[in-house]
C-alpha cells in the first residue's frame, strides 16, 4: 500500500463561505480565507494559503505551496512559481502608465491599455507592504524586504531593499543572508555554497 506524507494530496480545497471564488481553479489542500477574491480564470496550485482579503486577478497563475498573506493584491497577469511567499499588503501592479481617463477626458476602458505582469520565481519571498511595479521578474529564492519598491528585475538569491529597491546582499533557500569567505558565499544555516560571477549568484558545482 502506498502512503503519502503530503497532506495537500489528500484534502479538498478549503474555501471560506465569505470568499468570492468564481470560475477559478483551486488545488487540493489549498485554503482560501475570509473575504478573499479569486477571479475567473485564475489557477491556484495545491497546498497554498490565500489569506484574508487577498485579491487574485483574472488568469493569474499561482504555483503549489505558495503563501499569500492578508490583503495582498495580485493583479493579472502575475505569475507565481511554486513555494513563493507574499507578505501582508503586498501589491503587484499591472499598468505601466496608469490613468483613469484618456487625454480627451473619456473614461479608460479595458481596450485603452494592456496589462503587464509581475513574475515571481520559485521560492522567492516578498516582504510586507512591498510593491512590485510591473513588468518585473523576481528571481529564484530572492527576498524583497518589507516596504521595498521593485522597479527592476531582481536576480536569483538577491536580497533587495529600499525605494527603489537595490541589492544589499545575497540569501539562500533558507532565507538567511549569506556570508562570504574566500570568494565563496555560504549559508550559515544549511552550509550551502554559492559563487558570485558578473553580479549573479550560482550554486557551487562540485567536481
């Protein structure tokens, strides 16, 4: 007999009665909490947590085991890969040149602008109240500090902070800042080793 230790593989989604989930796909083991709104065409993977008051726009893609904390706004066409953490009140924008009206004063409609999205790669974390201004890509296992405003792509493993966000260090998958010794960056928690080349960090390859 086959047994699995993954609880999300055996449980149906839990959607609070106050949540607005219409025409979206919600994976097994995912919880959608109070007053969250998941729009039509959105796909949320397995084992996710969608917090109170979260907004997930039409057609947004959310990978498995993501956590989207209370009141985060994930506007379409954002794409989150597996294992992404989105802190409370984070905003992913989708309009490069926002206006409520056209130059002639007429109200803007859906045909007057083209949405652009934020992409967050596997394992990355976005701190509370951070804003990612589309179009940007946040790299694998990167960390965006609380309150940062991301206006440029964030490299894999980068720790960025400030307005506008700038790299202030490197982090590993454990989320802990890496320490540099003899040209090698090491995670103090896991011992994982990385090398920096031309402003990018890569896992050390062993012979």
